[in-house]
C-alpha cells in the first residue's frame, strides 16, 4: 500500500520547525539558527519511505506565526497561514515547557474551523525533566482535540521515527508526486541564498539578521571542473548596516563568505567559487516592490 500526502509544519518562531523538517527528510535543506524568524519562505522537504511502509511524505516548513508589525513580517505570516488549506495533516510544533504558550493558544483558535487533522509535536524534550511532560500533554489535550500528541527532540532525533510512522498511518493511499531523488522543490539558487543568510544570522547581532536579504545574481555550473560559480548580493537597509556586514578591512564579509562556501560545497558536492557584494536597499522590509523582488511576496 503506497501512501502519500502533504504535511504542514506550523508553530510560533524558534520552536525548531526547520530542525524538524531536516530530521524528517534526513537531509539539511532548511537553514537553522538559534534566532527567531530565521525561516521567511515556505520550504518543501520530501521523504521517500521504503517497505514495509512505502510512501512519499511531502513536508511544508513555514515561517513562525507571530505578531506581525512590518510588511515583511506580514508576508511571512501570510505564507504560514496560506499553507494550512493545502495539506492533509498539520504538525503543530510546540516547546516542552511547564505550560502551553499563549501564542500556541492563538494558533489553535485558527485551527478550530478547519477539518484537517492536527498532531501536536512537543519538541526539545531533551531540555526538560520527564515529570513536566505529562502535565503539559494533559494541558494541551484540554485545549484542542489533537489526533496525536508526540514528544520528540528534533535536534537529537529522538521520537522522529515514531512521528514518521504515525504520519504514514494517517495519510491516504496516493501517487508518488515527485521523483524519488528529489528532496525539495526549491532551486539551487534559493538554497545558496539561504545558506548565505544563515551565516549572516549566526555571525551578526541586534537588527542585522532581520534587515538582510540575499539575492543570487549568478549561478553557473562548470561540469568539466565540478565547480559552481556563484555571485550574490546582500541587501541591507542602511549604510551603517552595510559597514557591519563588511567589517573591518572586509573581515566579516570574508568570514561569512568562507563559511557559506564550505557549507555549499557539502550540499552541492562540488567546488564553489563565491563572490559576495553588499548593497543598501533603503527600508526594503517596508517596500512591497522590493519584497516581491527579493522573493517574499508573490509577483504580479
């Protein structure tokens, strides 16, 4: 019996959605950092299951649902909530904590009117004492009729196989939607831009990660040399932010570029020649035209 379906991963920022996506797919296709709002776009990850439970699970990682104050944040929320009507199953990811988070209660209210089954996945169980989990499971169970409640540690891989098996049980019989070798619907350009943005987010502080957009201007493969030449532009909102990204004598930009290049070489299994440029796009997070240009809103 071959099963297939689409599974949406939702939750508030920084609960580990992208880490869970990577764990479920078995490959690192989504960037992860310790900072909230790292994910800005919907990212698809595809897991092909062998016998005895053959199937194709198509996961949709979404930006964290939070209170939106800027056009960029509103675009991220629209991306997350727009996914909910297109899936066969929703995974609501929450953190292991003494009590359900207020923002999770808000998300659950938006799910009440939908007929899609919901699994509650309690993440980061490696960071809490076991006696805390049972009261938390009971508290969430009183808030919403979850189909399943499953504790996991996405980072450590604990409980991920059980979660995968439970997802397979619920999905209907269906076709293989994507070729077996395909891991994501995102382009190589998108992956390269995200890797660069991840390194910026990990190396910078305060507002810098949240006002940075990366656009890949050129992506050229030289199969004979097993080399990829990539040119990308890092956009920020102010000259002062540009100076921080470049760093003293270009040190910060060089470090970001080196770390991104090494990550890309692992992902693409090829040598990478990477050129980075930094430009100011004044107040781009508030400009609908630039949001579309940088890929955060639908064009048209």
